[in-house]
């Protein structure tokens, strides 16, 4: 297993450290790779060069660029994401994760697939010409269930397009993560390790820090292994499948970000070995 960390996981520390400082911090924490979530940092002059230079200096791999996208409800998405593919190429990453849709527009998911699959196929063909692998994550509530992501990937039907499996995000669609991981393993391109606390919808609203799953369950982000995602079982399934890519520590809890990342990384390594 090669370990990775997302800039998203660092929260305010990413802003405080800046691009170079964040990359140095990731390397110092023992990560093999780092992935970047699109944001204001992309306005930094020469950001792709800064990333490549800093990664080379500390011996860490720039892994992926993660961007938002809604191919159903937003016009011009193919052109916009094509530009982000070019940006990913400049950064030196080998993968780009894009979302698919944020609102169903009153359509059934099979109808959504009919509309967006040709656009995603066109995009991944372009990305392939630049040496960039594209993928979508179980993310954004609409395209979050394992069977929906699987159906989308099969409809796109292109070897350059696959799944970023986020083991925690299945809880947002009220699925048991290990079962959903099994469904998407044949399409795995990249993996996120994440965890959530879960409280029943029948309980009182727990307040700040919690949000609702699609089915109305209360969720709160936490350290990998501390929550209800059964991360250890999912990671063993991924390991036993022969997956040999990066596994990214994603943290969005209320604990201190650096502490949450450190404990999560330790648990990730232990779960993978046990």
C-alpha cells in the first residue's frame, strides 16, 4: 500500500502552510503521496510548478486533482473540466477525480446516465490523450450508491474511466461500506479512507458538526477507525483484491486536523497489515 493525504484533510493548516509547506508537512508525516482538491490555491502564480518542485525536493508523489462537476445541470462542464485536465497535467499528477451530478432534476438515475455518460466518455478520451486517468467518486448524494456508480462506469464504458472508492462516503447513501466496496472493487482506480460517527434518525438532533445522510441518518466525520464505517473490514477487502495503488487519508472531523490525520494514518497502516 502507498499512503496519500488530501489537502482537504488539513483544513486551516493548508491555508497557513501554503502549497510548499503543505507538501513538506505531508512528507514529514510519512506519506508517500499527496492529492489536491481544487480551490483558491489554484490562483497562486505558477502553482503547478511550485507543486512539482516541492514534491521532487521532499520525494513525495503528486497523485491526483479532485474537482467538482455537474454534467446534468451546468452548461459548459466538458470545456471547463477539460481545462482542469490540462491543469492536472501541468501539476504532474496522473489522475483527475470529477463529480457527476449534484441534483437529479426530477429524473431517475438511469435517465441521468443517458444524458451524462456520453459527456464523461468524451472527457476521459481527451484526458487519456494527455496521460491522465479520470475517475468519479461515490460522492454528492445523487451518484453515491455503489450500484449507481457501477452503472455509470459501465455506461461510460471506457478503460480510462473508473472509480475512486471512498469507504466512508457510502454511509451518506445509507449503505454498509464493506458491501459497497465489494461492488466497486473491479472498477477501482484510487481509494479514500474516511470514517463517520452515525446516530439514528430517531434520536434527537445532535447539533453542531453533524449532517444528514440521504435517508436522514445523522453523520459526523471522525478519525479513520473511530467511527461506524467498519474501515478495517473495507481496507482488508481492498488489500485482498490485489489493489496496489494509493490509499488517501481523508479527515473531516471536529478533532484537530493534524492529530486526526496522524491517528488515521497509524490506523490505516495497522488495518492494512492485520
